[in-house]
């Protein structure tokens, strides 16, 4: 808000004075954070019960005389903004102020803390206690109010609501035609082209899950609606803004139909080509900063999962070395790691109807594959640093997509080790960004010779196999799975009954990657024996290098 808008908002709050969703305090610099947390819980829950978009805690106003008196609470900007993180740490579920507005008036400094309503069906607690208002007083959340919040349908789908005054004339003809072509391409194996082209617009929209009983839904207007028809979606903001930051600055706003607008936004991004020189080559690879499929996957996820009740636009920020995608609402089902590290399938969606329509138009999938298979593994296949979710803002999902190389040794490693297991790719990316993965992955990467240095100064090794190696070099350099080596040890013991470590070193000699040093190969043998022992397949006799190993008989 501008200062003028803030002053107008303050005057409006003063005219209405305190109710269950507004609290005024004089508040000096010693005002307890714990009290702020209690008021946050109470005002957030009351805003939910009254279907308001915000509640307000105002510092710098005398609550008896209704006049501005000013406040010296946290006058340093950074210290003031750090309150957001403090509130997020102890609220349950984790949430914080939508914004902390600072207004300097002739009568003194005023702080307006904008508090979002509690999510439908979920009351907001502070340090395990739930608060509400009893008139102008702070009180515990009563059983009737708690039941009222918890009885709300958390599955209410904003995108499925019908815009009763909207008609087919509110749809963009080009977007509608494009949607038909995409739908035909997706279902060409089960749908006759002649049949689809014979469908009326009403029939097609119903088949594509864009209408309900002939009524145009909000999902339909977002994806196929004319820009001039967005008034049907008010007060939601149907807008994606591209913003250029850096030596050059610029911006552009994109509106429905989002089916076409997302591609138009991608074309606005400056997609220069970067060079990567593979080890042992004279001719560099040229790779575009951004891959269209990855960018559109990120952008379509923003459209599908935006919390439109927050009345915010989707934001795409282009910086010299990265793209930032930001949409309103917390991560809705699971955590980012669930999708990045495992094959997690979401069980619920904030905008179920919109998501299903976007599946029919090939904009997203609803199985959770897009994050891992398209964005994360897509970046790895391009030898680029992997994306990151910024989890510091509980009110938004923020995705950072790198458009530059951080450590070329990482990129060359991916180039020359196409069979690298996914957990090790994630670990290498973590290391190049100055962090450390778990100890087990560090050991595996050391055994492969892919990292160097001592904790905490571990880095990706400079010496990796060349991307142009011959087939013979590839066989010598590649590493087999541990299961292969373990099978050889078990077969040896089945034949000879017992063996010591030197026997197994001779057995596996020449079978490890040539990238491992002799010391690393000996350590690898020791690790394999310990792994089989932990699995209960072999046991040892003795405590020296001549220790004998035998099979454990079933």
C-alpha cells in the first residue's frame, strides 16, 4: 500500500473502532512477542468466522481516546520484519503476517499488522493454545467457535464455482480452438477426430471438465476466458506478472486466457545460451539458460495451486541468473522433499476442478511427477543446478530456478556420469551450493571419487571422466551397483566356505571403477563386508586384518 492508502485504511479502522477483528495498542518497544502471538491467533480465527480477508493489530493508537500516539516498537526495519519468522515458528499450523505496514504520521509512527484469516477448517493456535475475542477482550477459543471452524469444508473448491452471469461470449475464440486441438491430441487413441469436431462448444467444455451443467466455472474463465471477462472472478486477481530485475528493468502483466498467456510469458523471458566445456574437448556445448518445458511446468503449477482467495497475482521474477516463481498459499499436500526425493502422489488439491481441467489440456499431471521428473531431473539432464523451494515464507510457495552454472565441476560430473543414482545427484547439487548431505551419501561420493576436501569444506572433484571417453574407457571407469559386488563375495563364500579381506580384495581387483584409488578400493571392500554383516548374511571371526568371514547358515 502507498502511504495515502495506509492512512485511509487506518482512518477506516479508527472509525469502526475495535471489534473482534481489530485490536489497537500503544505498544512500546518492550511489548511481549508472546502477546502478539496470542492476538495473532485470536484475530486470525475471528477473521475466519466472519469470512473477512484480513484482521488487524495496530500499534501506536491509544485505545481509550481513539487517537494516534505513536510507537517505538522495533524501529529498526530488519528487526521489525524478523517478527514474521518469530510468529511463524510458534503458530500451528505455521503462518505469519500477510504484511507489516509502517506509517509515519504527524502524530507519530503507526504499525499496522495485517493478519490473514485461519484456513477453512483449521483454527490457528499459538504455542498449542487457541485464542479468540470475547468482545474487545482476549479469550480462549470457545468450544462452539472451535466446532464452527472445524466443521467448515476444507475441500471447498474455489475453482469449481459457477460464474452464473458468464456466457460462451466470455471465452476467447483462439483459446477455445487451441483447447480442442490439445484435447484431440491427448485422446487421439480413443476419440475419433470427426466426432470431436462435431461437438458443440457446450459439449466440448463439459467433456473437458471446464463447465458444470452448462455453467462456466471459474476454472474455465481462468484458462479460456477473455481478458475483459475477468470481472466475473472478482475479488480474485486473475493475473500473472513478469518482472525483470538487474541492470535492466521491466515488467509486463498477463491475463486470461492462461492457456495462451503462459506461453506468451515464457517468450518474454530472455533465454540466452550458455557454454559448458566438457573435460578433454575443444568445442563447448551450448545450452539455453531455461528449458521451455521446465518453465511452463513451474508456471502451470502456480496457476493450478494458487490460493485465489488471497486476492494476489502470480509473480515471475527474472534475474540475471535465475527465475523466481511465486504463488499465494502454502504447499498444499505434503512437503517439497516428498516429491523431489520420492515418488509421492498427492491425495488432495486446493483447486481440484482447475487441476483436472489442466490435465485434460496437457498443462499439468495430477500424479506428482512434474516436480521431480520434469523440473528437477530436467535440470540435471541439462547439467544445470537443481531448483530450490524457498520455505521461509509460509504464506507463499516460492520456487527458484537457476539459469547459470554454479560449479562447472558439478556440471561436468553429470555430463560424464549419466548413470549416477538420483540421491547422489541431489547430494552433489547440495555440495555445490555450499551445504552438506548426510554422511552416507558423502561416503558413497568419496568412494566414487566425485568429491574432495574435508568437512565442512567439501567440494565437487575437478578430476572426472571425460564426456568423450571411448567404450573401453567407459567400462573401466563405470562403477557397478553394490549388489553386484556383494553377490560375488557371497558366491565366493558358498564355494570356499570362508575368506579373509585380502581374498576379497583379490576377488574384486579390476572390477571397481578406475577412478578409485587403491586406498579407496580397500575401503570399499571393508564397507561391503560390513554391509553384508548388517544384513545378517555373513559373520566374522577375529579382530585383525586376517579376520575370517563365513556365511550365516539359515
